[in-house]
């Protein structure tokens, strides 16, 4: 079967899930008085091609802003987050519609801490639906090593991502194994 067949075959596909999010937004009224409101939107998956487009757009904006100056890593990451979030945040009443009309509009409506919270929520959403998997052999080695070494040693031997992805299974396995006396 081809990709198209999987996506269109009855019983093989389902609507892509979304996740509701609530967050504070900023704005101004007609008298230029500052306003704060609680907004509701849906987080939707951003396909890789669209994510890459968002990252290119973010890089263009960051270069326009900083020119030849050194670009702080946190500014680059924040810009990337806003661009991906602009594509991920959808109208709660019609997820086919974007929540904000532009990245600029979204940036103007969010304080940085709220944007970072939404970014983390999006990453968790993706991780829950598409979890990283550690192969069985690596997992078994990790379990054995975890019985005789420290977390920092595990991190340096296997890497942060492998340990992070294995943590739920690793903790469950260690909880059920007998303790040495």
C-alpha cells in the first residue's frame, strides 16, 4: 500500500488529534489602554515540511533583526518557537483556521513566559502522540547499567535523549526488580 492508501482507507486513519490550551493574551483598546484576556485555542500537529518553512522564516526574521551582529541562542530559539506556534495554534471553534493571522500578531499578544509555556505544551503534545522509542537492546543495556552506576554516568554513556525516552520503562523495571541485600 502507498501512503495515500493508508490515509484514505476506511478504518486505517482517524482525524488528527488536537489539544485545547488556555493562555493569557495582551492587547489594547481604542484608547490604547492595555488589556489582558484569557484565550482558548487548539494545538495541532505541524507537519515536517511546514515546520521547516517556519524555521526558515524565523531565521530570515532573526537575520533581518540582528544583521551581522551576534545572535543570542535564546533569541533564535524564541523566534523559532513563535513561528512554529503560529502554525500549531488553531481557532478553537474551527481548527482549520489559524488562531492568529500572523507571527507578528501572535508575538504582540504573548509575553515571553506564556509563549514558552505554550511551546512546552506543544512539544509535550507531540511527544505523547509520537513518542521517541529506544530499541530493545539499548533499553536492556540501560537497565543493567542503571543497577550499577549513577545517573550522570548513564547520561554520559547513553546520552540524554536515550535516558529520557527510557525513563518510564526504566523506573518501572527498577521498581519491580529485587533489591540487593
